[in-house]
């Protein structure tokens, strides 16, 4: 199982338009994200991207400041690692900052 993140915007057409595909990452590191963000990454589904930047900043800082704690949460099966989990949040944060009027979509 994995997470796919992307940003959408309502252009007034019949459907929402995808602006950015943040990418895919394994859900095996979801515990890291939950700890850093204070909630599940899935809870970001439907949220405004620009308004999510401060919470993403806080989560990224938590992971950077406590690297050893988060590295200890690396999955035993080798699917996912601290570096990838952090990088995924950083990519989401960057996309949200560049496209603040979009909506985050989370598929898992």
C-alpha cells in the first residue's frame, strides 16, 4: 500500500484539474508522518494547500530535529526509510507553497 499525493484546482470546468503530482511513497512510513504532523497524512485530503504549509513546516522540522528518533521507525521490511519519508513531506510542502490556491488530494 502506498500514498499518492497531488494538488487540484477548480477551473470552472466539469471536473477538477490536477496541477501537480507530488508522487507516490510507501505507507510503511505513515507512523513517521503521523508523529511529525500530529495527525495522519490522509487527513490532508481536501485541505487548502497554502493553509497547509505551516503544519507541513512544523512536521518537517520535527523530523529534521529528531532524525535518530525517526530513523528508529524505519520499517523492518526495508520498504521506506526516514530520508524518503522526509523528502516526500518536503515535496508536498514545496508544491503547496508554489500553488497555494489548490486543494491537496491524498489517495492510498
